[in-house]
């Protein structure tokens, strides 16, 4: 397992973590500049932040600062009530692939969606099996396009509390079942002739906030192997949690054994960035962004 105690070379900042500074929306170019000043080598931006700043502007900033993108947030949201809705999702996901490619992202993260309309407060139906079927079809179709763009897709299973409105794929096991169904790897296909790993077209993003509770987590990480592990997102689960969406904790402030999960992943070949992704409307988004980034650096060394 890599030793992070001496530096933060493998820290990535998901830009949602400093979406706000002292309660005020912080433009993405300022986030990028603040990360670069602190020697943070990687980020994972959100599409709305990129759109606000302009894709060309963000792409140039990333290149000028020599930043890597541990991922790009996000594609997905496949289920819809009619063909027009499914076509809109298809078009939007293709745009997300194009943006990710322009920015040089390691993968496009997929939050797959749940019951149509539930995110807006009124689900169109209660058939979660139908939603899961539409997710399968949507990823299968997008995969054809993403392969041609050489942009890996990473399914992010979300905690079951989000099954209705954000993601009906809720365990790493479900996500890997989809990977194997849609992007099968033959025995040994994840290793080239020289022994190096060949990336899969479809893999998983492991967010500790969503999967830490799963009794099958270690075995499913082993199942994923090197080729399927595309991203690691870190934060902490607070007790009590007062808002299920926007009360994530800073690493070390909650109950997740983050280092153990990272160890399982690294034992199975993961060697990427630890991407800090914190939504915190009442705490960290109310602080000055420099303080938040400095705390991320310190906790990456001590708690990740």
C-alpha cells in the first residue's frame, strides 16, 4: 500500500468539494488556480462548472498547469418515460464523452439514474426493474460511442438511499455484473504481452461514501481487479448525518475506514488518485476554499 504521509502527489480534488467558498459560488478557473498553487496534481470537474467557465477555457487551464483529470462528473441519468427522453439522455451522454475527451479525463463517471421524475419530486412509475433495464440499454448504446472516442466509462454505484432518484445501481456487485454483461473480458485480457494492464472500456468508480457499509465490498473489489477499477472517491460518513446529500464529512471525521478500502483496491492493482469529493452545505462550503484545500491535503496524508 502506498505511503501518503509524506506528500500529496496522489491527491485529486473533485471540484464539488470547493464549489462554494464562504457560501459563495466559486468559479472553476479559481478552483484550478488554487489547486495548482498547492501542488495538487489532479482534479475532477463537474460538467456544469465546465459549462459556466467554457470548455475551451478549462481545457487550456488544465493543459497550462499540467493537471491530470482523475475523472469527469458526470454522465448517466438514462431512464426516461418516453423515447424522446431516452434520446435526450443519449445525446447528452455523447456530449459528456466528447467533453471528457477534450479535457483528457481518465474516465467519464456514470451516475445512472433512478425512477424517471423522482429527482424532481414526482416519480412517473414504481418499476425499478424497468429503470435498471433502461440503464443497461443506455450504457450499452453509449459504450459503442465511448469506445470509438477511447473514453472509458466508470459506473458509480450509489448508496441505496439514492435508488429512487439518482441511481438504481447501488452495490459494486451490481455495477460489476453490468460491466461483465456489456464489456466482457476474456481470461487474461486485462494484461498485455508485456504484463502491463490494458484498460477496460467499462469499469467502476468506488466512492467510499456509497459502498463502505457493503459486506461484500472486499470480495467485489477483488472481482473488479486492476482493469475495472477506474476511480476512488473519498470523504467520510458522519454520525449523525443531518442531510443525506449535502452532509458528507472530511476524511477522518466519520466512521469509514478509508485506508482499509484503499488498501483492498491497491492490493488488487489500483494505482490512481484518491479523489476527495465532499458535498457539505452547512460546513465545508461555508469555509474559505483555501482552508478546505489545505485540510484536504492534511487529511489525505493522515486519513486516506
